[in-house]
C-alpha cells in the first residue's frame, strides 16, 4: 500500500522574526524562526471616570498589545492536531492613585492598575475549536 504524506508548513513571515534566527525545521521542509513577539505596553491618555466623578487632568492608561506565537499543526505521532497558544498579557503591574472630582464638588481618591511590562504567556488552547453551523434555506 502506498501512502502519500504532504507536509503543510505554518505561515512564515520573516518580518516577525528576530533577525538571524531563521532556520529549517527538523524535517527539512518548513522555515521557522524565533519570533520577535512585539508584545509591548501601549500608553494612552484619557480622563478617568468612576461613579460620576472624573479626573481633572488626563491620566496615562496602559494596555498590552502585540504578536505572540499561536499555531495548530498536525502531528503524525499523535495523529492529531497539536495546538500551541500564547497571549500578550501583563507581566508586572503597579497600583496608581488619582483624585477624581465629583459633580457635588467633592474629591475622592481612586486607585487603578498600571501595566509596567507585557509579555507572551502560554495559555491552554486545547478544545477551543470553533465549529460553524450552517442552516439550510428552504425555497
């Protein structure tokens, strides 16, 4: 019995690689590299509002944004798809305090979370497959 096995490589974009880390995988078929995760702290200024009270000046708010490695590839050994997932998330945070002014003129102290650094954290992506159901239209 003749069996044909076709290897399909995951998407490869050299722009997402740390320069000089491009290699060929163990099978000698697919290009791989060490990803430059580009998961970084993003900063934005906005007025904080809580319970109708607002900061008198804009406050620097942070978030994590960027590329982390996620893949789904067939494993002949497991005879299944092997998933690898990571999310761009906060690594270190601090609490900051700001004074908010309320409509009645009083001031309150408000504490919020400030992201100091971001990174790629492994997450469980097994069993998160999405199936689409299609409805048949009756004519």
